[in-house]
């Protein structure tokens, strides 16, 4: 009986520690995006909040309830006044609001790279889809963005001065741990490249207006040995991490 009691306590401690780790803020945004992706191709259903069908605010309501343990208003107009208005850099998990019928009437979840996931009620494809802020329809109707999840992502700044960066923050590149790379002190078109085990994993082309400008790239490393490089369009290496 004593053994059983001790085992119960041990399981409770393990569960508590696991739950605590899952609730660390830096993982919440990733959980929100992953949960939203689980609803891709779900039919549009006015008032719906589950896998049988969701409307735009129903998707947000369900995703934030499951992934962030947040109970949000069901109406887009009420959601629009939640959290903090974003005036600079969007992060995955932020909410985007659109004026489609007058005032805040449509909402989506930002997932990065100018894309968002939402439940569309009209158009070429309805239901839960991924759209781009570059699309004329959405760019013309964007009202703004709100942040309901406040996180401090690990950040690594790449100063674009042609020198190799100090690698004292290498532990920040932990598998499964989201990280922000900030490109700073440069201008023009910059090619950001990430290599995993000496193989190019992905690249992003960004434009910096001047040396006071900056760009943030967000991704979650998988297991492996990583190298991060920033180059100009002639191939000159500006920064390495």
C-alpha cells in the first residue's frame, strides 16, 4: 500500500512537471499554430466550434481554448478589443482582423511569412484554409492585429557586418525550441540561409531599407547541427552563427 501511495505521488509529480513544461510561454505559440493546422479543410459552419465545422471566430475560440487554455469571446467584434494592438512585427499566433462587411467582421490566426489560417465562408474555397496577406482581397480589408499571447522567444541578432557572430548563445538552438533571428545593421536584399548537418535546410529573402531597419525570422529547429548565414545578393557572407 505504501509502495502504491509513493508511486501515485511520483506519477503526480511527473505529470505536474510535464504540464508545467507544456505551459511554458515559449511553447504556446507553436501549440496554437499546430492546433490551427489540425483544422485545415474543416468545413465552414456558422456558429461551429469543432471538427464538424467552424466559423472564423469559432476556429480562434477552439484553438486558443485547446492550445493556450484561454476562453475568448465568440464574436469577431468582441475579439477585436482583446489583447494588445500590434504595430510592428507580427508573430505566429497573433490574430488578424479584416473588414469584410463593415467593421471587424473576419478573423484569422497568423502563422508566419505573411500567411494566416482562417475559416472562409465565401470565395474559391471555403472552410479552414491558408491565405496570404499579399492577396489583394485581404490586404485591402486588413484592419489590424492583436496579440493575446505574450511570449519572450529566445533571440539571436545577426549583425550584417561581415564578421562571424559570437556563438555563446548556441544553446538557444535547441530542438523544438522556437527562436527569433534578427537581421540588423544592413541594407538591401539579404539572403538568410539555415543549414542543418551541412545541408541547406531553407532560405529566406528579406529586404532591409537601411541600417536602422531590421527583419525577424522565426522558426523551430529540429535535431541536428545548425549553421545560420546571411549573405548579400553577390554571395558575400555578412554574418554566420
